[in-house]
């Protein structure tokens, strides 16, 4: 066996603390969607960081919280399942939200499994330095963390320090993925996610949670250097469809334009994106429909 280090690392935390932002920052490219609204991530998203003699395989997860509703319950299930199979946990908390009740749920599940964990206190760009030391002391009493690192995922503060702490904890192991692998997610899936991200970012409170996106076709045109994508945005009610389409189709156009730009950046060529909006009544409460949409 070689003396390389490797391991699977779960990024867990309450909704909206910056898990996906951290994953993208660790990878140096965007594979996970992010937004200011909680419950953005719905799948486990894998990303590989390659270092000389080490490979860190990250699993971004949906936010853990006291879930209500079939879709949210499913998402929390996805996140807790990831914990069963990892070498290390990065538990992300939000420095601006120190008494988040969801953090308590997570601490309990760490204790139950006795998992090696590093605590990253995120969004330190938003708080006064003075609050950090008492916060760290408070967290030290909660769990025997291998390290506690204040970071800013968004501003890339102390990310390399966090990486170094993780490498220090990693066991010896093989390099599981080829050096050019960043994720196992197909481009087709990431494209659907980028469309969903624009809906999360551009629409108001209640719309995002009623939305799922499926890609009907993803055709690379050989020689043309262009990809044609047909996708459907599913909502629960006619009124939501109206909002997504917007006046004279203006909202759908904005969603499509921004998603197309992101997808073009990812695939490195021109993209032709055609979007439809479809009503599937009450799908977020229907476990069969939830599964059909890939959750
Ligand atoms: N100021 C600041 N904002 C941050 C930082 N990290 C993340 N954010 C913002 O916090 C919001 C949530 O970020 P996400 O990465 O989507 O959070 P998440 O934990 O993946 O959220 P869920 O997938 O919904 O559980 C976004 O608006 C980010 O831009 C940070 O270090 N500083
Ligand atoms: Mg996320």
C-alpha cells in the first residue's frame, strides 16, 4: 500500500450555513448550487480535492433541521445517511447564528456515532473578532472536536488552514479518483441544478420549495460546439406557474438567461436552453413524485 492519505469527508450543518459555498471554494469551481434561502441543497454532492499525496473526497449534504413535509424529511434523511460512511465530518456552523437549534440536533448525531469531527465556524467576515474566542470555548464543551477553525467560505478566509487540519486527521488510503476528477455528478444533473438555483435566487419566499427541475434532453452537437438542453421546471400550483413565467414570460426569460450563462461556463461551449413550466399538484407531499424527480 502506498503512503498516500485519503478519505471521505461529510460537510454537514444546519440549512443556509454555507456548506455548498464551502465545497465550491475547496474545489475552486462551482459544482454545488447556493442561495440565501435555506434548503437549497437536496442531494449529496460529491467533490474531490487533489493534493500531493492526498485525496479529500467531500460530500456536501442538505441542511439538517427538524424537518416537516415529505420532501424536507427526505432531504434530512439524505444528510444523515452520509454520516454512516465517512472518515471525517466537517461540521459547519454560522458565526452570526450561535444558538441555532439545528446545531443541537447535529451534535447529538455526532455523539451517537462518535465520529471524528472538525468544527468550522463560518461567515466570520460578518462578525466582530471578539465574539470568536468565547464561541470557540463554548463549542469545545459540546464535543471533542479534532480542531475548531473560524472561516469565511465566501471570502476564502482560513480555507487552507481548514484543509490542513483535515489532511492531518485523514487516514492512510488509496487515491480513489483519477487526478482530473472533480465530481461524479453528470453535467446534465448540474445543469438542472443551475436552473433550480436561478429559481431560488430570483423568486420570492414560497416558490423555491415547490420547484423541481428535470432535463428532458441534453444533446451535444458534434462539430457544432454547442449543446441543446430542454428542461422542465415543475411547480405545485397554477399560481406558481404564473409567477415563474412572469409578465409576458419575463421571469422565465431571466431564469433561462442566467442559467444558460452558468451552464456555458461549466461546459465551455455555447448552450441553447429551452425551458418549460409544468404543474404537478402537491408533488412535495407525494413520496412517489419526490422519487420520480430524483430525490
Ligand atoms: N457573508 C458570508 N456569507 C456566506 C458565507 N458562506 C456562505 N454565505 C452565504 O450564505 C448563504 C447560504 O449559502 P449556501 O452555501 O447555499 O448554504 P448551505 O449550507 O449549502 O445551505 P443549504 O443547502 O440550504 O443547507 C448564501 O447566500 C451564501 O452566499 C460566508 O463565509 N460569509
Ligand atoms: Mg447547500
